[in-house]
C-alpha cells in the first residue's frame, strides 16, 4: 500500500512539472518542499556545528573560579602568562577560568546571591573546578560548605612550615554523622605580588584553595606556588 502511494505521488509530481520552465520547476519544488528543505538545512547546521565543536574540544588543563573579583580587571593576560610556565599541550588542553562569580551581599541566603551559589555548587560537584581564588567574605561561606579540599592531605611538611600562619583553618561538618572537623582550607595570598599587579582584588584579604573534587591537584598546587613567586 505504501509503495503504491509513493508511486502515485511521483507520477503526480512528474505530471505537475511537465512543460514547466527551469525557474518554474524550482519555484514548485521550493513551494512544496520548503519545510522539508529547511529541516534538512537545520540538521546539516547542527551536525556541522557538533563536528566542529568536537574537533575543537580540548581537555581542561586547570579550571579556576575567581570569586568576587574586580569585574573590570584583565584576567586573560595573567592566565596566558602562566600557561608559558607549564607543560600544557595547547593542541589538546586548555586553561579554563571563570571570573563571573559575584556573591553580592544583601541578596539570597546568608547575604549571597542564590544563583551564584548554585552555579558554584554545580561546578564543584561536576568536577568542573580545581581551584578557587576569592575574597574573605566568600571564603567564609565556601569553607563552611566544605567545598575546599583539606590541604593537610596535600601539602608537604616543608610547605606546611613555609605557609605557616597563612593557612586558614575551617570547621567543616561531616555529611555522615554531623561531627565537626577542623581542616586546612585555604592559603592567604593577599600579599602575592602577582595578584597585586593583576588588580583582581583591589582591597581586602584574598584566599586560594583546592576544590574537593579536583582532578588536577598537582597542577592546582603549581598555580598556588606560582602566585607565591
């Protein structure tokens, strides 16, 4: 039945095109098949875009969240300068940073913008962040939520001694039994000459910490050491 209908449709179409000029045939085809053609065009664009994005995709080398920084600062140049000191393979890897996190006081729970909080939570949970650089106000909230990895499990004895009282402790509540543990959450990098020259945080304390779900601990620590040079 279906084959018969298709044959009849082809015969009717053939008859409709008989005796028409080339221009008329094009007009006929466009009129009756424009939505079909549009669908194919959209599909072709989607497939082309997907192939292009896949061919251009590069694995994350290091992923940094910069929270409550000056939005007028230049973030790209310092990041690219740091790249020059690494073994990054730019054909396969890329540095990723997001400086759009602005936890504005006066809105949302605990004085923070709820959407920004949710954005940070989603990024950390999905393993899309390795490192957080933030002001003191943001640090207090982020550390209490347990987003930072305990530096006591990462730093060597020499590094613990070198950073000394610049290491900030945080009280973190366990999700399992509710007990409170004190962890080494972040490092005070307020006096970093690099951060000062970059102008990311014009005033106040600045802290940097590793994200709990980070898959690039060594690279994140390398960036922290870079800030301290």
